[in-house]
């Protein structure tokens, strides 16, 4: 961390200061937790009221906001500017420069690029290729023939099986498993025979895989995670699934085998997509939901099974009234019986 | 991989060729992805229409199917024949023949069978017994007194605690945890006291445990996974649960402590079975469902809480109509009020 | 294990024997599985009928229970006494006394307390501080600057990232991940930019974290697990969440970022709490449920989205009747049409 002036921060994001450019900023914090010397940010208008009570010395916000209580740093996209400023002030995690550790186990047939660090207790199998600037943490296993691009980070105890392809700028969090055999069996005479999984996993550039996530390799078709997609902790992706570029899969999501998601879908926590179906681009699925049919581009879905979110919201709101509705129906029936008997 | 003639493939599965037995087959692929030279398969009749458009040179199918567009390989069970042929052409993963690595940590009191490979950074604790033909990948931990049969595969960073019993032909995927203490506490005066878990986990022959799955040891009763059962990625099985032979537990399933499943149950993804109950043989549970009461043999269940699937299907279909139903009830009430007032 | 007399067991828990104090007890088992020589326990009155059929030689129970079929050990809290007696007879897992293994990788700047055991293939990074009496199993990774108290157990392949704070008496199960970056991105021009996660995870005293669980570090605010809270297998806790002291989070629970739970909440298996909300003290959430709004102290909630459990129970019971209700509504409508037409 290094203290910055508000003017320096503004310059780093191309923003405009309303107030004292020479103000020293020592930390970054949410509006309600910020102290004097901190910069905060307002991106969700629902928190605008906090501008009058925050103790932050400066607030990153958009050009339509004004405040006399503190200095402002006006930008087009306050949340992105917050992200940039946090990175400018604190940076991301620094990795140890250890080169190739003598305590790692690196095959003689593996190729490791320049400036890549292979830490202790790492296993790099035969014919693996790793690009430059990678950081491989202790306990990582990379199986035979797998190719990894430049500037990747593999955190402790992550496992990548054989023959997989990992792009550049990929981050694999701790204890994630990539490329294990999928859940595929041919049942014959009461025995579940393991189907060979002869395809692989492809993680395109800038993908991030969460801690303890599990991405199965394909049986006959590759499992693909598209460019820039972010996969949360403990997500499971089945064999042969395709996740489009820029998708966000929140923790504990399950995507069944051979499901296809378009680009920039957002799949809420603990949600699921069943197998053999197509989800369009920019589809949003609420947390705890399950898609069981094809979904067109741009739809917002909710519920298990998922229906359009607006419809689901109304149905779930009515749900608690079910016992009362049933009583009402019974009463109406009795009243109708009586009326009819009088005819 | 090795090219085969269609005749060789037919011989390997005891099937009958309709067409040219000398056709060279170079790969195996799904109907819609297959190219010339590929063999494909048709087991689900819903895809029969693809027979006229597939570019596969040959298709594995059943004896009731005919096609003039490509050679056919007729068998009794096309999906199983596909599995056999994929194995015949490609085999399963080959394991490195390293013997007992000097970089492994193997207790002097452990016994390792013939032709077993213990790779780097493996820990084999005191009094462990491992059979012949096993492959133990880097980072695996096997706790004291645990016994493992023949021809097992333990993939990287899998953990098996003390005193467990693993049969023969068992596969444990990467980052799975077997035999940790269960979630059991006795709460007294606001403190949760850890209950000793003095029982173990038993994995019977030919069980497969998915990546990042967690199988708790029992407190007073063993946790048992029956012969040939297959447990998906990120499944959690609670202390003392019994999973019958041949069960299929799809990824992210949760089975609570001391639940008992009969043989050949199929539990859909993200489903749950609550504790202290009995599920019969051959019960099927739809994805995203939860069994909270005992279930008889052969039932097909769905919903959370689960009811019979046929009933659940109708109820869920009606669910989206709830707001409309409520409006209708209100209208009926008004009309009835009016009718009554006229009496 | 060591045989004990019933009198010794009674003394260990301050209970009263009804029957022969010199009875030798060799094992502990549930009522229906117990054999002669075993002690069992009755804490849930629903199993009282088993007192007449159990083969246990003695039963731990409360002072209101009587039985002529076997000896009784009367205590105030039978379940807690069972826990104490299981610990008295069998103890918890013993850990190997290896000191600091030469096969571990321990930074010269790390400080390790007395009587702590660091097993093979462990990585202890720069400036780590570990208290006394800790047991660190193979494959564990502890990142730079992290501080760990006394008498902690870190099971195989658990990962704790940099700058975290772990209290005393903490247990981290195998393959758990603590302190990885959270799922936080600022999306700008179609790219998801990683938000720096400059805060940490704090595990207070006596916390237990389940196998394959994932606890994200905070972006701007620490993630905190309060004293004595127990977190189940495969639970995911998002960045900046606060879990109050004594909470029980059953396996596969998901807590979204910045959610706050009060003290002694019990969150059922596969349940979820969405982000940016407050759950009071002693709230209970049924399995498979999802809290999406603030919840007051002491509420019992169920359903997804969660409503009060009593209401949810009635609504779910009515749910299966939905198709029938809809038919009834249609019939009533027709009858009403007819009646009106007669007016």
C-alpha cells in the first residue's frame, strides 16, 4: 500500500475531482465503514443516502451525483473506477520468485517458459508445456501433455489432468479439479461400465476457476470454458458442456453434461442447467433455480424448474397463500352448493 | 488410438455388420459431430432422425433400426457397445510405472502390493495395506491402518483418513476426501462439543468417488458405499449413511447422516436425502429434489420435498398459474356475493 | 479403547447409576445396534420404545426415564454425556509426533510454537506464525503472514492463503480452502475485471471448517467466522460475510458475500443466504431453503424463498393439491355461469 493524493487517483482512472486534489488517501472502504483518509465509492443509487453520513474523505461516483460533505471523484463507471483504484493502491497478490524449485517434480520432457515459478511439491508430468510468467503453487498437479499459456496462476493443490488446454491469463484457485473423467457409465446387466473420456477440457484466455470447483473432461466432445468466463467456488461442470465467453457462474452452480450456454450468461448461486440443452446469450438465472428447457437470448429466468422471472416472482409471492386459497375454494363450493339447492 | 475395421469392432462386441466389414474406422463421435471415417451410435430413439444426416461412416444401433445412408453395427445394447468400442479403440488413461517413488513418504510399517505405483509427494501412513496393481497419484494422503484392495486408482490430492476399508477396483478422483470426521456435535451450555467419530468409511469393490466429493466417517456406525456404486463430483455423504450397491449419485448430491439407500437408486444432481430414513431399492429422484420421508422400492420421486414424480410434474406445471388462479378465486367470490345478495 | 466399569463412566460425567456399577462396558453403540457389553444412549424420546428391545447392557438417559431391562446411567443431558463417554472411552484421533519434518518446506522467517508437528510436504510461507500444540498434515499450504493460534489441526491438503488469522483450537478438514479471492468482478466494456481482495479471513477460536469447504477472503471487509461456529463439508462462504459465534452451517450451505448471520443460527443442508442482508441470532433455516430478506432473531424459516416455517409447511403440503384445486376452480366457474344464466 502506498498513500496517494486524490489527484493521483483521479489521473489513474481519468476522472474529475470536485474538491481538494491534494487530499491524501490512505485506504479504500465501503461508505458505511470508511474513516477519515479513506476513499469510498457509490455505484448503486440505493446507497446515495449514505453520502450524508459516510466519514470517507472522498467518494468515487458518477457525474450526476453531487455532495457538499466530502470530495468527489467523478467518473463514468464508479464500480470499475473503484476496482482500478483498489488495484492502483494495493495491487493484486505478489507471487514468490523461486524459479523451478528443486523440491518440485518436473518431467524432463516438460517445457517451462521464462520467468515462470514452479514452487515446492508441484508435479509437472511428461510433455507438459507451460508458458512464461506463470506461477504454480505447491501441491499442484499437471497431467501429461497438458498445455498452459502465459501468465497463468495455479493456486495450491489445484489439479489439471492430461491433454487439457489452458489459455493465457487463466487463474485456477486452490483445490480445483480440471479434466477428471466425467460421470458417464453404460449400465449393462446391473454393472455400470465406465465410458472412456477421450476428450479434454479447454479453458480459454482469462478464465478464472473457483476454489474446489470441478470441471469434467468430455467423453467424445471437449468441455469448453469461453474467454473471460468466471466460474465460482464449488461449481461442477459436466462432461462436454460449453460455457460461452464472459459467462459468470456463481458458487455452487451445477451445469450438466453437454449443456451449452451462450455468451455473458449470469447463473445465480446453487442454480443448475440440465444436460443436452441450449441456453442463449445474456441469459440470467436467479439463484437456486434450474433450467430444464432451451432458453432464448436475453431471457431472465427464475424458479425450479425455471420460468420467466417476472412470472416466477408473482407465483412465488402467491405460494404462501396456498392454504388460504384452498380454504376459500372449499367455502365457495359450499356456498354454491347451497345456492344451487335453492334453485 | 489405433484404426480398426468395422468387422474388428463388430467382433469385439459380438455384433452384426450391415455393410462393408472392411471399412476403416478412425474415431468415434456423436451422430451430429461425426465425420467420414467415424463410427457413431444411436441408443436414444429420439435421435433416430439424425441417421439420415449424420456423416458417420458407420453407426452402432439396435436390431430394429435400418438405414441405407451408412453401414450399421447391430447389437443388443447400443450404448454399452459404444462404451466397449470406445474402450477397445482408445482404452482408459495409462498410468506412469514408477514403482514406489523416492519422493513419496511411505511408512516402514505399510505394505504395498506388487506392481503398485506410488508417485511423488504421496503419504502412506503406518500400518496401511495397499494391494497389487494400484496407482496412487501425487499429493494423495492415506491415513494409518487404512486397507486398500487391488487395482485401485487414487488421483492427485485425494485424502483417505485412518482405519478406512477400500475394496478392489475402486477409483477415487482428485481432491476427494474420504473418512473425515462427520458433522456431529453435542451442544451443551452454548458450546458445540465434537462427538468422537470412532467408526470408518467402507468403499466396496468397483466404487468410484467423484472429484471434490466428501464422504464422512461414522460416529458409531460405519459409512458404507456399496459395490459398484458411482458417486459424482462434490457429493457429500454424511456420517453413517449406507449407499446400496449400484447406486448412481449425480454431482452435488447431499446424503445426510445415517440415511439408508437401497440398491440401484439414481439420485439426480443437487438432490438431497435427509437423515435417519430409508429409501428402497431402485428409487429414482429427480434433480434438485429432496427426500424427507421413507420411500418404497421402485418409486420415482421429484420435488422438494419430494412427492411421486407424476404428481410433482402436474403440480409444478400448475405452479406458474397460481396468480391467475388467485384472481379467478377472487372473481368467483364476488360473483357469488352478488348472487347471494339477490336471493 | 479401554474397557470401563459403568461406575467409572458415571463418575466421568457426574451421573447416577441405576443397576450394577461394576458392569464392564466395552463399546458404545446406538440402541438398535448395541450388543451385550455395550452402553447406548436415549436422548430423543421418540426412541424410548427401543429401551425394551435394545441389547445394550446399559443406557445413558435422563432422570425421568426408568427401565427394568438394563442398567441406566442417569444424567441431565444424555446426548452430551454420550459425547463425553465416547471421548472418555475412545478419545479423538491421535496425531503423529514428528516435529518439523525435513520433507516439509518451512520458511526461515516463519515461527512455529512448541510441540507443533509439521508433517511432510507441508508449505509454511514467509512470516507465518503458528502457535504451540498444532498438527499440520501433509500437503497443507499456509500463505505468507498468516497467523495460527495454539492447538489447531490442519488436515491433509487444506489451504490457507496469506494474511489470514486463525484462533486457537481451530480444526480445518482436508481439502478445505480458506482465504482465496472472492467472486468479485467489475464488468466494463464486456470484460470482467478482477477486484483486488485486500481483506482477509478471520477464523475465531474453536471454529471447525469442513472438508472441501471454501471460505473467500474479503475485498474491503474481512470474512469472519465467529467463536465456536462449525462449518460443514463443501460449504461456500462469500467474501466479507460474517458468521456469528456458535452458528452451525450444515454441509453444502452457501452464504453469499457480505451477508451477516447472528449467533447460534442453524442453517440446514444445501440452504443459502443471499448477499447484503442481516439474519438475527438463533435463526433456524430448514434444509434446501434460501433466505432472501433480513430475518429477525429467533425465527424458524423454510422454503425457497424462505418464509416462516409453519406457513411454509402448510403451503408445501397444499402444493401437491394444486392441479386438483385448479380443476375445482374451473368446475365452480361453470356452475356459477349456469346459476347466473338462470337469474
